[in-house]
C-alpha cells in the first residue's frame, strides 16, 4: 500500500465534505447526500483493488494457486 493512496482518500474526503456543506447550506440536502455516497463509492472501489492485490499476494506467498 502506498502513502499516495492515503493522500488520495484524504483528498476525496475533504472535497466531498466541502461539497456536502455547500450543498446543504444552499438548501439541496438530497444532492449533498448523493455527493457523499458517490465519494464513498469511489473510495470503496479504490480499497477493493488494494484488498484484491493483498489476497493475490497472500495466495502466491503460500502457493495456493
């Protein structure tokens, strides 16, 4: 796992939090919630790729292919 991944996740979190607050202040709570969900989905997709790489590494380490 790279440190870059942590910075990417933090940047996405900051951007989503700012957008959410701007949308809530302007009276668009539904769009704010959708923005939060979209950010969560993007981060989960990034994490899924890393977990997949981890499982592949563990399989190759123990010779489970």
